[in-house]
């Protein structure tokens, strides 16, 4: 098997993630030597600040277990997706840029944040997290009237990161920093199984990611939350291109230790082939449904880890549990 196939098989078969050792908890954002940073305005000011505020920023009002929660969901709150505006690193916690900004956003995976907790099961949730980040940026761009298009653009790894996606923006780049691009401080390596798979993925050709962002308001983008597991109650919600089913105990048993899933009112399934691109697209599809559910006033919870889960002969890649 290829490195990608081995990593996806490890996740599919429920390989032991190993112990969660708090002493090995990696930083949740890039670390740089001391240097100047550009503070960004938040919504509703003009420029790239509001775009990043509505898509990737840490929510100033939400912190759980020492983790500053962000606008996008992430498996276990690991947040392995780093963003660069031009060559400037975006710090989602301080909402600042480090380096020279541009009009292209590059998204890169820093896998040790996820492998620290999920071990050999990490590749699918890394790719799903990437899909959610792409969808969040594209939706924020549409909401703010900024032209944007995205593509999967794998590049060779650098500084322990794996650049995988690019979003071209119709933004002005008049605001420049007269500072060099900072060099990140080294971080510990990730699991070799996952690093080998991402290194293999870095050689894949570029692929456009056509996608229709939902029509939602900035208020919806700021209100989205990953909700606690719901209790039962009456609800209806169209599938929005996903398969809508009532959750079953069998599916709950295959959701990596989340038996509460059986109590959700509705489960939207993203199914497909075990290919990296399908996982990215599944993350984007579930994020779209998540925003539409938020606009409808519904509670939702993404479910990204699945072990030998099938529906109508197709592999379950991702899901969204919906509750009252």
C-alpha cells in the first residue's frame, strides 16, 4: 500500500491512538522569534482583517480547557491548519499578521497537533479540518463581497508544515509591513505514518475546488458553535446535498467513542471514496450544512472519526449531528 493508503486504513480500522500525554501537548499556533506583528481590525472594518475574523479567528469570548476555540471546528480542538496571507503568518489567537501580507491565502497542515491526540487515526481528520477551513474562508469572502476561488495545491513540506490549499482573493494589498517574513521556531515531529502520507500527498497535482458558499449573514458566521450532544426533540432540516438519516446505535458505536450520537435527531452523512480529495470535500460540505443549520437556529456537532462505517455501500467520511 502507499503511505496514504496505510494511514487511511489505520484510521478505518480503529488503530490504537496511544496515550494522551499532556506533557507532549504541542503549541496550538506557530511560534516565532520575537518580532513586529500587524494588528488586524475585526468585522465590520474593511480589508483582510474582517475576512479572517469571520473565518479562522479565535473567538475572544470562548475558551475551554485551556484551548481558545475558533470559528472553525477541529477534531478535539487541535487546530492543525495554519494560514498565511501572502507570506505573512496569521495568528488566529491574537488576530495579527507576521510578515508581508498578500492577496492569496495558503493553508498548511501542522500534523503533530492532531497526531499528539489521535495517533495513526489522524489523516482523515486532518483533511476534514482543512475542508472546514476552506469552507469558512470562502463563505466569509462571499458574505463580505470579496471574490475568491480555491484549489488543492500540494507543495513540498517546509518548517514541519504541509501546504495543501490556496485561496486567491480579490483583495487590495496596499497595507504592507516593512518587515521580513519571520522564521518559525522548530516544533516536534509528527507521527512518521502521517508525515509519510502527507509527504506523498505533497506530490499530487493541483486540483480546483469549485464550491458554492451558502448565503448567510456575518451574524451567522459569528454565532456558529459546536454544540454539546443534544436530547431528542422534533426537527426537520433538508440534507443540502448530504444524506439525511436518523442515527442508529450501530453508527454510534462506529463513531470513535461517541455513543451520544444515537440521541441526535438527525445525522447528515458525507459519503465517498477513501481519497484525500474526498475528505477535503466532505469537510467543506459539512461546514456548509453547519452554517445553514446555524442560520435556522439549530444546534449541530460535526463527527469526523468513523471506524468501518458504511451507508448504502459507501464509506462514511464525515457527518453532522443535528439536534434541537
